[in-house]
């Protein structure tokens, strides 16, 4: 203290003030020491995913930066040896158990991808050892996810060869897959009771719905942080939006607090959407973002229910009994089918909002148009019949005796006419609609075909010439999958190519692939022509062509495969990587009643996740139609095509240009 004492304060008061100030300083010092001691005692465990870097993945540095000096223990779950060839779930669980055994009390775990699944499984089996989880891009159900990335043929080759390349520098042994396939039902997905924060792209949230809806009643509420700027498969570009939440989580862990931003909700979880982080982005993140476009493959348009007030009354007036919409057949009565298309077009444009009509009109022409559009909220048939039974894998339409869904079909034909004109591709010769619409439904006796449908384009010109390639096609949902497991997978081919390594792009741009069907006697039958998986397009970036051989017409025991006659195993491995990357960067769409998905067949590839049909009348039911604009002769304007309008059934003939 200064020797100059205030004359307004007696010495005794000065002494009391001095003591109080000293006591406050001591209390602050003790608080700092206590907080430092608590932080020093806290050790977070980080469990890495499957990547070439293993526990040294750059994401670990981001995690350490976010938790502000708290010690982060990062066990190695690769299994040792070369890449992940020795990795198994059981071995990873043992490593994590040993790591947590050294801690006093339960630990907090941050984990990524496959490591998140290991953390979930560990927390479910050892609840006393885990206090809370923070999961980045989690794999929630490995048993369900594995068939999405590796089809039956790939599984068979993996089992036989003992190892599979899952990406550049990542070779995974078969025991890893075998343990996943052998997981008990209760472990798929694991359901621990501790608080869980899940961080995933907004487009992935529907895929996590099964896990979230199954939250046990006794579990702590779960929080989902749905990101708009961060994608776990894009080198962590945009992860800045996530890091503040990881910081807050770590601080709550240090305080042993339950205040983790979890709010009670009837569903047992909350979903918060995180916008992309503002401000400067690191050079590495900027490069990653440039190499892997952030645009979504599917643009979603939600139409308001009030826009369709009175729709069904209008529809019944527009399509009275006896109208062609109830009985059209593109093969037997092309003129009647054309009238059904025209009436559907007129009614659809009458009810669609003008901005939606503009979006559809721009879709085939604009360079800025998305690869796919999802319209939601369309009114379909008020009391749809049971999902129909088709007699063959490529059954189109159904027999006349089976009830139809004329409202959904009118949307399909009307929207198709906005984009061009619906037509019947070659090979489609079944169904009383003459093949103009196709029922996408399970087929009795071949339920195995409801497994993963790999990414592909429908009738690509490079494979099926001289058959015409559909420019676009539509899927209108009459009934969605009740389990929400069956999802349509869509990926913009430019986005896919940008997500590949430069080496794979070079290989797939130079060497052709050939689709084959391998018969039981060992004979290989070529299907279509050889094609370049990545090929240039006039006026645009290169396009990807993915294709899935169809072995169904060759009888039991026949299997499809893709080979590279010139490039051999190296190119075939690059093809497999492109298929896997496509599934990673794709949008997954859960089509439910009233949804219409419109795909640019030239610009994107599509597929479907595996699901189990019940054949109880409530299975997923989509109505599909193909669209083109340059098939028909136009004698009134002096332009020519392969078919005379209104014939909508294409034939295997050489097409001529529309320009004379």
C-alpha cells in the first residue's frame, strides 16, 4: 500500500479492506489452481476412423485445438501391420478398453466415422466407463451400412482374397467385415444410455433417423448438429462451424456438467442446423473445398399444403370417368396416351406454383440447374390400393385387374411433359400402360434384388447406342418405405469426379470398362458396348458413367461384373473406388407419398439402398417415367427424328439428327 493514507478512512477500516482484498485474491488463485488441476486430470479419448493416417489424421489436431489444451489420448485401432489388414471390431474394442481402464471413473470420448461406431458399441457394453460421446460423421450401423458400399460380388471377392482396398492407402482385411456381418441384432446400431452429440451433414440426418427414433426411454436425450458447411469426407473443409460446439462440449466435460445443450423432447433428440462458418478459411480447407464442390446433388422444393386446397375436387372434374388417364396404353393406342399426357400437363401446370414451373422449365436448359430436383407436397391418390404385384423384375405397369393410381400417374405424365415428353425405352414391353410408366416395387421370389442397387445411369448412350438415352426421368412416390430404410441415392457426376484422386481420374478417363454377365458355366457375355467411365462433354465438364450389369435375364447363378479389357486390375480397382466415393458424397433421399424426384440422367448417377420388403401391400411404391425431347419427326418444321408422333415406343434403330 502507498504510505499516503486517506484522511477519510480510519486505520481500522483500511486494515479490514486490505484483508478482504487479500482474501479475494487468494480465493481467485485457489479457483485458478483448481480449474487447472481439473483440466489436468481430465483426459479426452479420441477414436479415429478408417483413413491412411490412422490416429495421425489431421482432424485430431483440430480436436486438440478445440478443447484448449485438455490432454487428448488417441489410441491406434488399426490393428498394427500393413494399413487396416489386421483391424477388427473386437481388437478395436480391446484397445479402447485398455485406454479407458487406465482412467479414474468414466471417460468422455470424441470419435469419427468407424471410430464412432466402435465408441457407441463400447459405451453400450461398458456404460460404467463412458460418460458422454461427441461423434463426428458417425457410422451408426455398420452392419446395415456395409452392403451399401460393397455388393454381393464385392463381398465374395473380399472373402476369397482376404483383403479389400477401401481407398488410396487403405487395405482392410476380411475379418473386419466378417465381424461386422456377425454382429448381434442388439448391436446394430448400438444404443448406449449416456448423452450423445452427433455431428453430420444436414443431408445425412434422414439416414440417422432409425438410430434416433430407437433412442431407449432410459437414455439421455441426444443432440444432432446438422452442418451445412462441413462434410466429413471432404478433408474437413468447413469444420470451423463445428469446433465451437466441440469446445463447449469439452468445457462441460471438465465441469462434469449435464449442460450439454440437450433439451427434453418427445422424440428423445433435438436437431440443430449449423450454418457454414463465416470468415477466413485456411488454404488447405479452401483447396479441399475447391476440389470437392459443396453443392448438393439434389435441390429440394417444398410446396405448401395450402397451395393445393381443392385439388382433388378439381382433379375429378378434369378427369371424369372414361377419361384416357384410367386406361391409356402407349402401344395399343398412342393417340389416347397422348391425350392422357396433354390433359395431365394442363392440370399439373394449373396447380403448380409459378416458381416451381419456372424451375422445371429451366431444368433441362440451365447450366446452373441442379443434377436432380425433389418436389415435396404433391397430393396423390387419397386412398391408394395395395402396392401392386409384378410378375417379373422388369414388370412395367400391372395387369388390368389390379387397381391403379391415376392421380400419381397424372403427375408423372404432366411433369414429364413440362421437361420434354414421356416415352417408352426399348425392352419395356410389359404392362397395360404400354410401358409409359413403370411400377418400382418389390418382386415376389426375388426379394434379394432389394439389396444395394449400385450407382448407375439408365440406358447411357455410350453403352446402349443406338438406343436413345433418356434425358431425364421421374419417380413419383405413391407410398414410401414404412421403415424409411429404402433411399434413392443421387450424385452429381461433376461432384463425384471432383471427389476422386487425380490418379483415378486419369485412369478412368483413358481406359474403357466393359459390363459382363458371368454364366454358371464360366462363359462371360458382354452387356452393351465398352465405355469410358469419365468422358468429356461438349461445353461442360466431363461426365461420369456408372453402370450395373443386369444378370437377371440370364437365369439363376449368373452374376454381373465390370472389367477393363485394356487397363486390367489397376483400372478395375479405380472403378470400385469411384463407386465407393460416389456413395460417400451422394445425397440420400427418403421418398415418401407426394414426393417427386426428377433426375438429369446425363448429369447424375443414382442407386438405392438395401431394404427388406414385407409383401404385405404396404411396401414402397414409386411410379417412374422416362423423358426425352428429340425422338420424334417434326414434318411441320422440316425437322426429323426416329419416330413419328404420337408413337412413344422406341426401337433399336439408328437415330437421325433433328437438324435437317
